C-alpha cells in the first residue's frame, strides 16, 4: 500500500492491557481488501488518528507474517493516546502507513542478533522477535536484554516463555527496582548491567536497541567499550511527527528526517543528540 495523507479506516478488534498505562490495540482494515496490498517490515510505524484528538506515530508491534490484523502497543501520555484508551472493541480510528526504515533484518541474515531494550521500546522490536522465530534458520544466536523500571512495567510478559523456546535464544531481564514484597528472580539494575552477563560478542553480531534516548546512549557507550563497533549497532529514534513523509520538517535531526531516513538509524546518529 502506498502511504499518503489519507487515513484508512481501521476497526479495533481487540485490546490487551500490558501495564498500568500501556495497551496493545489489535486493528483490522474496515475495507476487507486492504490486507492484500498492505505489508510492513519490523520497525516501521503507522500514523494513528482519532477525529477531534489528532494523530500520532505508533510502531507496529505485531508479527509481519500476520496479514489480517495489526498490533500497536501504546502508552497513554497525551491527547491522542488518552482518546484511544477511551475506545472499545468495534470502534474505528484512522491509520496511515507504513512509514520509515525498518530494523536491518535482511543485513542480519546469517549473523547473531542482540536486542537491547527498555520499557515501551520493546514494542517495535517484538516484530523482529517474531520474524526471527518464523525464519530461525536465517539467523545465528539470538539474545534479548530487556529492562524496565519495575516488574509491572515489563511488556509482553506472557510471551517470555515462548521466546525462550526459540532455538539458541537467551532472554535476560532486569528492573531498576523491585517494590517491597514483590517476587523477582532476575537481575536488578539498569539494562546495561546485563552487558556483563550477556553471551553475545562483537563477532558477526547486529545489535538493535530501542528505549528512552538516554538508555540507548548508555547502551551504545557500554557496547563500544565491549568491542562492538558503532556501525553494528542500530537505534530507533522518536521525534514529534506530523506528515510522516519528509514533507513538513517536524521530525528533522540535522539533515535527517526521522520519519523517512529513520526511525531506525546506525548508532553514530546518537552523537548528534548528545554533542
Ligand atoms: C517512529 C515513532 C514510533 C513510535 N512508536 C510508539 C509506540 O509504539 N508506542 C507509543 O506509545 N508511542 C510511540 N511513539 C511515541 C508517540 O508518537 C508519542 O508519544 C505521541 O506524542 C503520542 O501522542 P499524544 O497525542 O497521545 O501525546 P501528546 O499530546 O503528543 O503528548 C505526548 C508527550 O509529549 C509532551 N508534549 C506535548 N506537546 C509537546 C511539544 N510541542 N514538544 C515537546 N513535548 C510535547 C506531552 O507533555 C506528553 O508528555 C512513537 C513515536 C515515533 C516517532
Ligand atoms: S514528520 Fe513531517 S518531515 Fe517527518
């Protein structure tokens, strides 16, 4: 489907709460023929719109192989997302997309893949996990390092057991803090503390990282100290977006349009953010 300014009508088929303020919306095109012409790559996003509330960029969080529905995992932070959380199964919203450059899943073929993610940053990486599970023979070792502020802030917790069963896959979890009385059998500390426990090495590995910008900055720093080159690390950036098509300049970082040249970039772009 060619992405443009005209939204397509989509129906909310299902909703699933992930944390106290984030929810996965499963959407289906109202026009039953659309799935024949719409496809996306892991890491791409759609512009979701709600009449009277506006429009926002939201990553597609579902399996790229599934054609009839699209998941979007949303944190309630402002106008559009609060409006979205008031909707129910059967309600309609608008969708434009898909937009942006995907994660380098083709370049990573034959290599090891390391995911480093924090909080809601796992949403755009879930399609990578599903893509690797679907095409396991195309990739070597697979490792996922995932952290959140506390256990209640972790997304997709009911899928962790399934992910651990993907051949040659290592999932490591950490939280910044454990609330008193809560049980937690994994690491405590920010996600970069997992670098001392990870199995991945720089050799033939592609890293994909997404989370708060400051987390990605320290992840790139920590990984380069471990011998990873900046060119083998990819980050996904967030900027306020309007057109999604490199027309309005809202999302520019220097010469780069995050909506078109990103959101996935090689990690040296983070230098422009912390120069
Ligand atoms: C490529 C991409 C992918 C994304 N994927 C996801 C995703 O998968 N899930 C998800 O939950 N979010 C995602 N986002 C973030 C999402 O687009 C924003 O959170 C969006 O602003 C939400 O819209 P809203 O109308 O609900 O909130 P807004 O009303 O836009 O407010 C969001 C936050 O920004 C602040 N804010 C409002 N106006 C401004 C301003 N002018 N300048 C600076 N800050 C301001 C608000 O105080 C609030 O904290 C993504 C963003 C990008 C660029
Ligand atoms: S959102 Fe308009 S240029 Fe990127």
